[in-house]
């Protein structure tokens, strides 16, 4: 085989080796990669780029979001050929995937029996919530008792790497995501560390004093950005002044054990505003009381692309639930609903938006959403990886 990466891929795709031998070798290689969780061979890594690139070009539901997609192929091949670790291999694939303008487009991989996102490949963080406040990465409350930080302190460095430099290095993993959705993942990536690792942080308080602390990465990455307040309003309550008869509920800050109390407190509201501009902490089941119309269950079929270089395409039924339709309740809450949406409405936020729009007659107010699950084209990648594009977008 030649040392030129593109020539190597072309030789493989042209079938210079016996097809049966290549298939057997590929299957054996992928099985071994998954079992040993090691970096795949260079040819397999380059085929992973071809798989991902081809599947997106063929199946992605929003072709206009694939700006400069053809131009992305050669640089991705060259980059993936040069990687030296399994983590950087999957992060390279994630950078390619993020060239698509959407907020639910992931490369996943198996590590120690658990699935990880290539955006934050180690899967653990210190127990710190972060938000971007006036352009600065800021510590938010509440904080666990063992964390020696205070809300309002600004994060300046992680493991001696300045935050701006770290952000510049990592932002390519989510480059084309909507800005609001980008931070949902990027802030987690800033603190991503191996579980149990000691992480050194440099922070600056509101008086300008800096200090360094050491914390342990023993929380899941999702802790960093959930929940994050979008407004200065409380998680739920009645509005004031001329809007005093309207209730407000922030889906990203109401916990499961609080939802019944929240609706009791909002029982006098003549109309409700539901805010899904950030990732909800509740499942869509919390909306059942408002459902007036049947809602078709969206992800019924998804295209499967297991090996485009061998022409293996097809459709797989995606049965997450037994029903084809979510049925309305017998006596739904009839109050008018307005839903606040935006670039941070991603993943389950899209599920909420779809259910509120189709089943509850809600009025959508805001900006373009970031993307959710919908009907997915799953692409198996050498080395125990999976590409997971989420093409559903409600608004």
C-alpha cells in the first residue's frame, strides 16, 4: 500500500484486494477494535471518514446545512490519518460532523462499557455549573459542598491552560452548532476529564483577585450546564404588572419532584408561557395534561448505513415506544400556551416543542431551533464508534 492517505483509500474503495478478504478483515478488525478499545488502523480510520461523509451527503434532512461539505472531505482524511490516540480519532470525526449546521450531530464511541460523546470523550467533570455571562465563563450556583468555589467567580484556566485558548481548541467540535446550543456542549468540554482525575482551576472573583483550586472530576458531564437560567425569573410563577394573569414555567429548571407543585402554583393563570430555550429537565410526559389532539410518534423509520463502501444501506424501524400515536387526555387543560424557543432548543427540547405544537395547540415564539432526534441515520464506525446525526428540527 502507498503511504499517500488518499491513494490508500482509493485503493481500498476500488477493490484492489479481494472483496471477500477485505470484508472478513474489516469485520475482524472492527470486532477486535471494539473488544480492545484501541486506535483502529489508518485505513480503517480513513474509511470511517468516508462512511460519515457519505451518509451525511446522502441522507441528511437539511442539505442546505451542509455548507462546503465537499471541501471538508480531503482535510478530514489527512487529519484522521495522522492521529495517534483513540480519543483524538473520534474527536477528528466529530470535527467533520460539526461542519453541518445543526445542534444534535454527534460522534459517539464505547469506553469501558459505556457510550461517550467525542465532544467530551472522558465523560467526567468536577461538580461545577458554568454559564457564559457577559462573554465570560462564570461559575453558577448551587455548588456541591465539596467544591471550594463561589457563584460569580470567572473561570480563567483549566489545568494551566487559559480558558480562551482551551475554548479555541475545542470549539471546532461544535463549530456550526447554533450559538446557544454550542455552549450547552462546549462548557462541558472545557472541564471534561478522566473520572477521578484532579483538575486544577484558576478563577477570578468579582474584586479581581485570582486563586487556584483543585477539584475532582467525579460528576457526569451533563452537570455542567443543567440547569442554566435563561432569564432572571424564578423557575415558575406568575408574571407581574399588566401580565399578572399569565404564568411562566422554565422547563430547564423545574425538577421532576417539583412539577406538581409548580402547576398548583400556576392554577390561577389564564394562560401559560413555557420556556424551552434550554435543555429540559423533565420528560415530555409532564405535558400530558395539556394534550388535546393525537400526536403521531415521529421517529418510526430511520435509514441505516452500516457499510457504504460495500453498498449496505436500508431502513430500520425505530421503536422507542409501543404506540404509533400519543393519545390526548380525556379532560385536557384548556388554557392557551405559548412556547419560547431558540438556538438552545435542542434534543429533548425539540421533543417538547413538537408535542406542544402538535398536541397542545401552542404558539411558538422565538428563533430557529437547534435540532433533535427525529429519524436518525446511524453510521457504525471502526473502533467501536457511531455517528448519530439528528435531523429533526421543529422551527
